[in-house]
């Protein structure tokens, strides 16, 4: 690789960063951002603009940190649209958990106080730790996320600007306007106009039940979409999911239970540096949360370069990694749903959907229901392992949300009757997004840390594990 890739997520020195900027290395997009003091603009490492002088460059862990320092987003490389840092998938500490919760929209819905309660820390402690680690506090991080959501809606829909302001999570139109100007150096109207085709007139688009919101779900590096879609096809529960088309051109569709309403998403298999998706929401305030949950389901924020470098150095795994570079470890769109399905299996999950699932107001083809909530299942079928699991999920004894503490969650899982270590490992891998899980009875070396979940995926893809 010439000047070399850092061996571990989060370990990037200034020399490596500048070389990544100089060579426009897309492998680092989302891992860090750089800002140019002479222009007041921040970019992703792969920005095609002229490389700035080394002495004029400052580096930031997050886009929010760059924005908080007064820099505006580059209009050429759109640094707000890069994949998220894989560091937050790996880290199990309070900062990693906080970043995942902020991505899920917790600050927008519950404020910094709600975030702190979920983490078990005071709001001041959360502010201090995030600022020290990523250069921005929870409010600034949420603000950057809202700005990105607003830009997507401005440039892909014809919704009135006032509606977009509140759909993106802003408390007022004034706050929305001020943020857009600060982040993009444009008014909302100018940002919308910039998306018009050159030399033509932009056709006004609206969000309707049939149109939905078009999305490009970006990822870094190679992406083995066939393996992910094969797994989703194997697991699909009728009524909640379907998948059609021929391999290589398939479309996966599913329903979503979201904080403010429900959703239906369609994601295409073909990867071009992103996955094309179309999202239908009953409440646009759920856009940010829905996108983040899809990113976790498809493992789009992974760092395949770091994973493949570590696993490919092992003689046993080297040919497997070479055969499937960028193999992902899929997560879950709904962690509670995943836990129930891991426990009961596909056939029983289908029965639960038919009997207890929430019917959609407007079915879409074969998609008719949202998977039943734990509280509904706990009341309807309180006995046995299913009742124990759903009761624990409903009363908060077991937490599987984006900010859950993984070791505590596993202890709670193993304390439930009828839930064995293999099921707990699947839930920890998929629902909690842990990249370093080994099922009981599978012998893998510590040298594969912190990517043993990916190693297991390679072994399964090669037929070495069931």
C-alpha cells in the first residue's frame, strides 16, 4: 500500500492523514475530515480539489467538530454524506455508545438529558467525554446530523422548506435557516436550486406514498452485497420482508417500526460505492433514524480495509479474504425484532407476525405488517422462553438499543431461561453490532481481534461453519 494503512481503527497520525489527503484516498472518507484555514472549508480526504499546503490543514474526527470550529462543508465533495466512522462500531465505551445513540436520533427526541440517562452518566460527563474524544458535544453532533438530513430532503423532494425544517429535527425555522447557512454557506432555497440539472429546469418532486425518498446509502471500499442479500433472502419473514429479482439485481424490501410512525424501505443489491434505496415514511421526522438503522442492517459503516488487512494476514483466512474482499457482518434494522427471531426461528416468527403484528395502514404488495413489539408479545404469550425474552425487553431489564452496554446485555440474555450461548452470540453480533463475537464451540485465535465476527462470516461463506 506504499505509505501504508493504519493497523487499527482510530490510530491515524498526522503524516498518514496528510498523505491520504494528498493522494485523495477514499479509504479514509468518514474516518477523519480536514479543513483548510485559508478557505474556511472542510472536506473529506478524497476531495478532488487542489491539495492544500500542509501548514494550512487542520484535522477533525467528525464533521460536527469542523463545523463547530467555523468551517463550512465543501460543495464539491459533500463531506456530510460520507459513511460513518467504523470506530463507533468497534468501541464499546461510553463515547462509542453515545455516538451510536446520537446517530439513532436520541438527542433530537430526548435531548442531552435523555442521552445521558441511557448511558448512565451525567449530562456534563457525556459532554466532556465527547468533546475530548471527537471535538464536539452531543448538541453539535446532532446539529450536523440534522443539517445533512435537511440537505437530503431539500435536494430530493419538493416539500415546503418549513416542513423540511421540522422533519429534519430543528426546533424552529430560524434555527434551521441559521444552521444551513453556517454549514453550507447557502440558504435552504439556494441549496435546493443547486441540485437542479445543469442547463435544465429542475422538476419539482414531492414525497408521496408511491414516490418515497430516494437515498444513496454510501459505504467505503468493496462491498459483497450478494452475501448480504443471500442472508436476508434466507431469513425473510413474510408480511414483514420480501426480496425479488435475480442474483445481482435483487431488491430487498421491509417494514420498519420507528419512533414516530412506520416505514417501508426498498434497497437494491447492486453496489456502486453506495446502495440505492427508497424510503416511505408515515412521519418524516423518522428519516434520520431510519437511515441509521438501515446502515446498521447492511453494515455500511464498516472499514473493510482494516478488517481485510488484519484477517488477510492469517494463513487460514488469507484465501477467504482474497475471494470475498469487503465481506460484511450484517446487523439488524430492529434489535428487539432480531432477538425474538433469533430465539424462535423463521417459521414461528411468521406466525407471530400473522397473529400479533401491527397491520400497515396501506399495505405495499406482500408487505402487510410491522413486526410485533415486545410488550405486545409479552402480554399475549407470557410463558416460556419467548415470554421471558419479550418481558425483559419490554420492562428494560434487557436493552438492545444502539447505546446498550454489550457485556451487560449478554449477561441479561444468558440469564433468561431457554436462551443458549449460540443464540446470545447471534443477538450480540446482529442486534448489538459487535464486530468481535465468536459463537460457542468455534475455535478462532485472538489474533483475529477485533474482527472475529467478520472472520466467522468468512468461515461460513466458505462452508467451514454451519
